C-alpha cells in the first residue's frame, strides 16, 4: 500500500470528537508499519530513514504507546561520560521523533503532546550534557570548589523550547548563566572560564552532526549582548544588562523563558529577579509600537512583503503566519501581565485563553487564533517532517505542496490551498488591526484661541521625544474631535492643556489612548467637567490603567474586599526579590490612587450618589490603614520586638470615624495601647511600651503620609488625641480612660461620638478593640449628662464663627446653618443620649429618639445635611479650592446642579440660602433651649 494512501485515510489530528478513533488508530499502527515503511521514502525521507534504523525498536515501543517515552529512552544516561552520551542521545532523539511523527500523522497525539515530547527530550538532553561536561571539569580540577548544585550553572530554555512548543527540526535557544554566589570572590574568574568551556562542549554534544546524526541544533545567541559576551555569563551581569539596556524583544523573549537544566533553583531566582524588567507595573501599551516595528523589520529582512501566495509561503514569518499570532499574544501579555500574573503563560494557546478570560481579547477571537495557530503548526511540522530541515517555507512545486496536503489528511490540493489562504488572510486581518497604526484622521476646525493653546504643546515634557510626538500626532485629530463634540469644548481643551503640561512623559499614556480610544472620551469628560479630578489625574496618570482592568465598573467590593486585596498585594511586594518595605509603600499608594479615581469617576458619571461616595472613600482609607499596620509592626519588631502587652488599636476620628470622607479629606487618627504591666518589649533593642507605641504611631503616620515616588496616601492629623499637640502620640488605655472621665473638654467628648476602631495589632488586639469601643460608650454615658455640654457647644460654635468665615457664597461646610454646624449639634445628641451612632444622619435620628429635638426639626436638619453633603462632596471632587462658579465652568456647574437637584444656579443659590437660614435658626434655638436627655 502506498504511504500517501495510508496517510489520507488516517484521522486528522486535534479533533476531540475523534478521540476513540485516534486510540484505535494507535492500536492499529503496529500492523500498518510494513505499509508505512514501504512507501515512506516518497513522502517523508526523514521518517523513512528513522524507520530503517529503528524498525525493530518501533514494534516494541508501539506496544507501550507513549507512556514515559523520554524517561524510558534515557534511563541510565546519568552514568555515561561525555563521549558515550552523544551517541546515546542521538539514538534517543531518533526514537522519540519517530514515534512522535507516527502518532502525529495517525491522529493519535494532539499538537501539545508532540511538541511536549520533543521539548521533554530537549530538557533532558540539555541537563545530561551540561552535567556530563561539568563532571569532566571537576575531575580535572578546573572548577573551583562549590556546594551549589551543578556548580551554580543553569540553562534557560527560550522561545519554543521554553513554551514546550518544539518542532521536529527546531533548534533550541538557550541562555546559559551561573549564580555568582556559588563561588568565592577569588574563584570567580576560574569558575567563569570553566563554565564557558562546559557550555561550549554541551552545545557541541547536542548540535554536532556526527555519523549518528545530531540531537538538537543549539543556538546561544539570545544571551545579553551576544556579539561581545562569552557563551556563559553570571546572573548578575545579565541582570545589569537587562536593567540598563534591555529591549522590548528581549522582554517578549522572557515570557516563554524557564530554567530547563542545571541548577533549576538558581534559574528560578534569576527569573524572579528579572520580573520587573519583563512585567511592568503599569499597562504597557507602548509595547504595541515596538512589536509592530519588529514585525516590519523581520518582513523587510526576509523579503516577506508583497502579495500573499501559497507556494513557497513562510508559515512562520510570512503574512498571517505563526509569528503574527505569537506577536499578537505576547504583546498583549506584555501590556497587562505586570498587573495580572494570570496572563504570564508561556504557551501561546494557554496565553490566548488567559487573555480571553481576563477580557483582553474576545473569547471568539482567542479561540479562532488558537485554532489557526494549531493548524499552522501542523503544516509547519509536516514541512519539516519531509527531510528534517529547519525550514518554514511551503514547497514551491505542486507535487511538493500535494505531499504536504496529503500528510495533513487532504487529497484535494486546490481545496487545501484555498483553505490555507483563507486562514492566512484571516490571521493577517485579526493581527494587523491590532498592530498597524491607523492613519491620522483629518483635523477638526480649530478656533484661534484653541490653536494658540495647541501651539504650546510641542514644548511640553510629555512631547519631548520623537516617539511621543509620533504617537500623539496619530491620536491628536481624534482627541481634538472628541473635545469639539464635548458640551463645553473650550473648557475641556483648556483643562487638557493643564493636564498635558503636568505630564513628565507621554509615550505610555499616548499609546494607552491610541489602543483604547474610549479613554479619550473619559479624559475629555473629566477635563470638561471636573478640574479637580483632572488635576488629580495629571498627578497620577497611571490610574487610567485601572479603567481597562475589567473591574472598574464592577460592584463595589466593600471594605473587607479592599483590605484583602491590598494586604495580598503588599505581601507579594514584600516577598518579591525586588520588593521590600519602600516598594510596599509605593504599591499602597498606586492601589489607593486607582480606587480613589474609580470613586471619583463613578461620582462624576452619576453611578454613585454622595452618600455612597463618602462611605467608599472611607472604605479605601480603612483598608489602607488595616493593610499597612502589620507591615509597620513587622518593621518595628525586627529591631525592638513584638508589641509589648496586649497590643494597640488605631481609631478613626472625625469624618473617617463617621465614614463620610470626600475626595480631599485628610485622616484624623488616634492610637490607644494596653501595656498590661509589661515593662519593655522583647527585641534586640527593647523599648518601654510608651516608647514602642510612640514609634509605631510615628511610623504609621509616615507610611500613610510620606511623599514617595508615587505620591502620598493621606495627610494625617493626630490633634484629637488627649491633650492635643502636647500629649503623647500614642495613649495607654488607662490614661485615655482617666483623661476622658476627668480632664477632657466637651469638644473632646463630642469628637469621641465619631470615634471608630479601624485596626489593631498585638496578641490581644481584637479584644482590646472591643474594650475600647465599650469604653467609648461608657464615657458618653458618664459625661453626656454634664450640664456644661450645650453651653460649651454654644461657646465653641461662636469661636468657630469668629475664627473662620464661610469660604465664599457656595460654602457648604463651615458657618452658621452649614454642615459643621448641623453635625456638631448631631454629635451633641449622641453624647447626651449616650448613643453609639457615629454618622451624621444616625446621630440626628438619635436626637429624635432621645427627645432632644422635635421630630419635624430633626427631619429639616436631616434634609439640610443631605443637601449640603451632596454640595460638599461634589465641590471637593470638582475643585481643590473653594467653589468659584466662573472658574468651574459650565460643565462643573451642570454636575453640581445634577447632584443637588436644582434647575439652574439661581435656584441652587436660593435653596442654599434657605437651608442655611432654616438650619441655623434650629441650631440657635436648640442651643438656647438646653433640653435635657430623655430619661
């Protein structure tokens, strides 16, 4: 029977519906061997030669199927010397390739099984060859003494080998490095020379074409600066190169990299150290341009441009080929893999699936590209299977093409050719749309005033590089066109100008806009409406990454979800080899900035109301404090020991305690500890409890408020602690109790009505938190009945009015009848009623519940408080200064009107004045009446 005829009736690989048929085909293969051998010379001289050499072995191997093929064929090779290892590995290669080829053509193995078997052999062969020549160097006394496994040397599998995607005729790309720490400083030079010899001999063992053939052609040229560096260099030298000079193609290469031979542990450490180079912390859309340029250079170098034709087409590098799918996949991984470790897949098909699951590629597109990839690889395998040549070019003659078609199970060359052309064109369409920069659209009409603004842009830092100007030139027409369509285009352009002027660099952000035009709509919306949020965005442009993360518009995760997320991130940052405490602080700031931006955008677009926004900002602050506190404690404990006594609690005061923060709020904090009779901590340099907790408090303040390279988290105010600025920054629970019961002023008792435990540390921290909360309520009950509460409040109110007048006509917070005035009265209700309520509305209801104010007046104050809070929360989002309607512009005015439910500014002004008047009158009367608490 002809070999071609046998092939055409075999099932086509990778069809899951044919798995039973495939198993039957494998069982039937032994009986078909004579037919295959008889005709194979005309289809695959490579297989023909292998079967001639290994026919007797093959019959026995087929009976064992593929179980443990590589391990079985290399058993005992560890004991061979370098001279005997070469022929043994070549015999193993013949056998693995022969069985894989038959299982592949017979439809028994899927693509991943074929490439997996070849890769497993490559790993095993590389490790055996490396160790054999190491033993030789050691025996000759050429390698200095070391306890490190394999002399600290390791081989990184790159490219298809790293991803377990080897072809029949693939070369293997290796980077060989050694761990500097494996050798004493004086031995470094000698060790380096010995390991260079080992690497060269290993490569020769694998790739020399002897009478027995070769194992794998070995390429060592992917190492750093290959033209001037030896074949084996130290890991530290490699890291220094990548940090200083590494390019995008090298980052892409390391997506698939893995240690495959030698000291695997040292290889894993090297990859961990290299992670910041490969996986950037921000979304890296600039990689798209780099990949596109690389594609064009490859096509130009290989002469692969022009019209797509099937005869002679390069299945790897040609239009619509394998490399297009790999570039598409790896570039997407580079863009987002720094933020999403789940995208760091080595295999192309696995990476496409991960990208689809994370929302970076539509699932249908990912499935389609995976199918095209498998089909392309099948054809590539058959091209190489013919003569064991390292080629990716289809035959140019019709008979050669027919041979490849028949090896894929297709006897109609025309039909096969047309299907392949459609696949290649489809891949070209899908990938080119992602890579190829779009031609710039026509510029919209621009007014003279707008043009004067635009003319300044070339002088800004964000546009100082040629690349930044090139990308910005492409997005500029779309950006200006969208601004022209905004409700208030002149305002949007003016504020975008301020945003652009403040950017230190532009390539990443402009690439982000080019790849995601919807972000331009968002920034136009922000610039046209909220100058305060635009200024925030200018300081932290990286927060735009979060919009593309897939969860930006998802339901709010709550404080517990936020805390768990940040705690996990901080622990990962602390444990990373490039991590540490300072890096963790940076991570906390990036995290908080993104969530704060999310709250602001949701508020701006009406997805959240003012009440919800206040709680969400508080959730972010709570999570930041709770996640940072253990890190601060651990830093302090390294030197001074664990928290002495029972531990400490961090209390949120003021707006934080009431869970009513806005976009510009600072944090009022209080630290209370219980030494429980312990005299000093248990560390190397022990401290008395008062000193230990004072250091803890100061370190926590620094962790929250210090300006780092990524900005700051919060301003922190500790003035609400006992005795204010004169008192210790941390207070013992006993001193706190005594002070509140005997010395505290009425304003301090009022502040206590909003106090809330946010986090704790120490052995008994949670129990201490419960006790502090119980103490808070006890103090309110004991001190709230004091006859001085209302007179003191009236005096405090007068001092506030005298010290600071309302900040403009649109002031919502400070002044008679405004938020602070209403909320102080509400706090007096909680104090006088010994009520645990903290939020303003809950405290107002407590006033009605305890008979401290008639219900109609409570309802009036509650309604006023809601209106004023909506105005305050919206105003702090829109502007970092006092509200000025003219500076705010029409967009901001419309947002304020929407938030307050007013039709126009006159109505807003009139309603604000009436609320201030009526609320002020109620507070005046309440403080004059001095009703006692309800029994």
